[in-house]
């Protein structure tokens, strides 16, 4: 079968090739791009010897038109993604997939670095302004991912005072071609501004594109670590397919997992682990789709009231299918702190608050008698949240050198009210 085209979740746009979906971000009718079909995994994919090798082969089915895909993926995914087994307590068979060893210490480096390189290749030097709303981690991953990509200017929007000190530092550290904007509002306000900018504001020069997980270019690379982890477990002789536990906010990561499954990965099911922003778990329990504002929690990168990728999930699956494939869990801040402490006490593993939400969801699943292999996606390095981790576990996480050196670097940021006019001045 030929490579997929991309259609809008709202059905009001013509199918477009990947390049257009990638560069436009949002479909012209305001919907999100979804593939017309999911290519089957290439024969022998399990024999890949490294993540980048696997990535080159799998993405070639999606993106046959992209030159030197192997080298691109190898350059983007230049950091390890270890699968760490937990031992002790009731944790046997639970693995943590550490996705946080990239330059900005969150899993967003995987999608953002790959997408930035795909965009660079697609643009060939044409000027573009990339708009990214961030609840904490996206912005720095995107800014870092685009470092050195010619013709690209990045504008970051983050909710003022609602990201951690480390996250903020990573966002505002001075970079060529990056403008950081602290928005007087919530993350949902930032997302709304980005959407408005797409429909109403155009940059003075070149095109406008988005780097949020509404961009399909971030989701495709995220399918790769599901495949890689599934393969690693199979090689290690695990009994039965794994259940994936996904600390979730905008549901981009979860959507990527379902695409990997659609391609042919054997999956026992998914657990969507949310913090107090529990609109999606409620929806899975039979409630209405989430509509409310977000509340602030310890796992701030998951503070999303209205997950943008739910629209995508609901166009890929019926609500009934979704409810049988995915189970939702909501974890309070108290439970998150208890989870960090418990896991450290029982296994010696030090988790950040986002991963701890996932670990708590895994523990509950074990408590219900779910005995099969489980893979908890670890989405951030504990050193990104040193205060919360130390307060919970009594141990300070060790900061990698690239974090420590941030505090000496010059910074640059502007504060704006959450209005389109204020944003327009920066486009
Ligand atoms: C973005 C983020 C999440 C949520 O991922 P989604 O794809 O938005 O569901 C979870 N944890 C961390 C650390 C993040 O940065």
C-alpha cells in the first residue's frame, strides 16, 4: 500500500501529503490531521539492532518521500532510551521506559527533535515561524530541537508562574531565533492563543506553523519507542504483550501508542494516567468529553483541561473501542507524592512527579489483579523537579551537567496578557 495521506478530524479539508500536514500543523477547517491509514510494520522490524535503525525502517513506510531518513532519525534520537526493570515490593514485571535522556530531559525531545529535522528537510530554507504553547516541557524541547535549523524562528508561550523553576529556565535561556513569552493565563489560554493565531494572524514573513502535539510530525516519531520497548521485552522473554502506562495531558503520547498498535504492535492495553485534571478518565468512565479549565498540580506538564488529541483519538476509534482499549486513572498530588516515596522505598527507583502518576496507575492495576508485563513511560528526569522529588523521597536527584550549567546562561523573556493582539506583535 502507498504511504498515507492526511485528512482533518473534522472532515472539512482535502487529503494532503505529509509535508503539508507537517508544515501547516492544523488543518484549514480547524481540525487535526490524521492519517488515512496506518502502514503495517515492515517485515522483520523486530530484528532492528537499535532504536534509530528501527526508526529508519518503520518511518520509511510512513514517509517514503523523505531522503536519508535513517541519518535523520539517528541524528534526532542520539540519546539512550533504556527500559529499566523495577525489582522489589509488588513491582516485578513492571518496567520503566526512560524517555528523558535527551537535551531538555523530557520525552518531548523525541518528538520535537525528529519533527524539527523533518521540517528543516521539508522547508529547504524557506522562512517559518513556529508557534508552541507549552505547559512546561514542550517549549524547551522545541527550541532545542530547532537549534541551528535555517530559516526557523520559534515563539514559545507558557503560563506565567505555572512552570517549575528548572522548566522556566530552560524556556527563557537566550537562544538565537527564539522568543519566549510568559502569558498571564493558564496553559489552556496559551493553547487557545495558538489556535487563534492560526485562524486570524499571519506572520509578516513566511509561514506560520505549530510544534504542539497537534502536529502529526511529533506523533509519528513517538510511535517508535513503543515498538522499541515492545521488542526489548519480547527479546527478554516476557510472557504476553505489555500494557503501556502513559502519564497523560494532551494525549499525544497515548495517541502515538495507539498508532503503533494499529501498525501491528502486540499490546495488552493502555492505561492513561492523569493527575487531578481528570476529564479524560471521566470520559472513559462514560462521562462527557472534557471541557473544564485546568487546575495546577505537581505534574504540571499534564495540567490540561481540554486534551487536544482527544479529537484525534475519537476520529481513529469509536468511543466504545476507546473505552475498551484504554483505562483512565486519576491521581491526586498527595497520591503522587506517596507514589514517589513508595517506589523509592520499595525499589530504590527515583521517579519525577509525572512518572510517579504513571507508577501509581500501574500499582492500582496490579492491585486489580492485572499480572502481565507493564511498561510505564517515564516522561521526565527527576532532576527537573528536584524540590518535589526530594520532599517525597528524601533524596535529591542528581542533576546532569546540562541542567547545572543553565543557571549561568543569559536569559530573555517578555510578559504578555493572554490576548491575540499581544501575541500578534511578536509574529
Ligand atoms: C507533555 C508531558 C506529558 C503529557 O504528554 P501528552 O502527550 O501531552 O499527553 C507527561 N509528562 C511530561 C513530563 C510531559 O512533558
